[in-house]
C-alpha cells in the first residue's frame, strides 16, 4: 500500500489560513476605523447644532483619542487571555452602540461621552489588539503581515471621510451616525466570528514553530519602558505635520484645500511606507527598520522649515508620509521579537497607547508653541528634538540587540 502524501497544515504559521485571516483582519480594521475618523468630519455640524465654540467642539475628538488609547491596553490584555474573537465581538457591539447613542445625544457632553467611552474604546480593538493577534499567525512574513494589518487604519482614513461627507449633505450627522452604527454591527460581528480560531501556540500540547525570542540582557519591563518613551517621542514629532499641515498652509496663504490635499498625500505615502517597512523588517528586524524610519522622519521635519513653497510642500509631505508610516507597526514587530508571545496583546497595547498619547501631546504642543512664537518654525524644531529622543532610544536598543542571544519564547 502506498502511503498518503504529506499534506501541509493550512493552519500552520504563514499558511493558507494565516493569509485568509490577514485579509479578514484588514477588512475588520478598515470598518472599525470609522470610530477614529467620523468625529473629525462631523465636527462642524455638531458645533453648529449644539451652539458651542471650537474648543468645546474639539472635546469629543480628545475623548475619542483617550478611549482609543486605553482601549488598546485593556483589550490587549483581554486577547492574551481569551483570544481575539470574544473581545472583537464585544468591541464591535460597543462601537455600534456608541454611534447610535451619539446620534441621539442632546448635548455636547453626552456626545463626547459616547465618543470616548464607547466609540473610541470600541474602535481600539481594530488596531493594536488586531495587530498583536495577527502577529501570532506569521513567522517568516510577520513584518509584512503586521504592516498590512496596520494599514487598515490609514485605509479607513481614506474611505470613511468621503462616505460620511456624502451622507452629511443629504441626511445630516445624526442619521449618518445611526447608519454607521448599524453598518458596523452587521459587518463586524460576522467578521469577528470568522476569527474565532486561537493562535497555533495556544493549542493543547502545541510546540511553537516560530523563531525564538532574543535575550539582549535587558528585562522585558525595561524594554517595554524604552519602547513607551520611543513611541511617545516619535509621535510627538509625527503629530506636527499631521495635525497642523492644514493650518500651516492656510497661514502661508495656500488655503485649507491645499493643506487637506497634502494630508491625504501623507496618508497615501503612509500606506506605502507601512507595507515597505514590513518587507524590510522581515529581512533586517524591527529595531533597525524603525530606526531607519525615525531618521527619515526627522530629516523630513527638517525639510519643512526651508522648503515652504507650494510645490515643495507637496513633495516634503509625500516624503514625510513615506518616512513615518512604517514606524508604529515596527513596535509590534519588536515586541514579538524580544518578548514572550503570551504577553503580546498587553505589551503591544501599552506601546500603541504611548504613540496615541504622543500624537495628542504633540498636537497640543505645536499649537502652544505657535501661539507663543507666531510661527510654526519653532514647532518643527520641537518635533525634531523629540524625534532625536526616539532615535537615541532605538540606537541603544539596536546596540544591545547586536549582543543578544536567542532563547525559547
């Protein structure tokens, strides 16, 4: 009798199921990203209806960012214990309920509460925790997989504002929010159910086929703290163009529309950067890839100061997007390279939280510096200084990584 040929395990690392799961995760992330972008688009209508000033109207966005930041940590801890499906189901329902309740809110306070406690928190599952989950399914192509999953946030930023603007004209922000809530519920819940399988390393009696983690003579807690500092610093720097490019163009006399086009160019460049960084990280590792991106981001910030012509700003904005897009996903790759897989959700969530807080802090700092100096030049220099802090931390980690040894995860 002839023995049956050996069939590859479709649920193995880098196998057929892993790539299918990545595709489902990308769709889940793109839909869930509505929670991050909707409030920005509806802000003018919300401000007009509730009769508040621009500062009060901006509170819901701040609450959304805070809910998103802490959601990454709490949901990340959750997926370490239960796998991705249950947290994804709960988060999808919370996100949907948040949009529905926000559409019914009678004051800016209730609207902000719905944004932060429900929409921001619920949408967090579609970023850091999702990235941590997909990292368990890949070994040789982990960098590409993590970077692709992280693109969902940028794809959402390209798609959702256009969709929301279309419905705002005909339906108003309340009906639009109600529709988004229903859409998220009927699409994200089935997608979450498709992600019910637990990672290979959690199967009973499983022996991990992934590459071992590296011991670089620094405790996981210290590495975590260094990544938090690096993540905060890089995103303080990153926030300067992303948050203020529209206002910067208006100050230069080019108009708001030109600034919005440059922001879109940054996001498009960011998608390319994330995918490219994934391929690079699979070859040279997460730390050197992140360091390259951080150095290029610092140079891009420097270019903004002398090159303030319209054509030059388009070019520099594209270069900035191509430089910074791959930085944040690299933190997840580094966590998987140097920390135990069973802690990935929590540790990735903490680092992602630091990057979000960095964006919030940097956006405020740049505005504060502008108010003090009447110019964005000093704000760009402030961003460069924070970027140097990131480069310093990552250079230290790179030096220690060259002295490390591999250990079992």
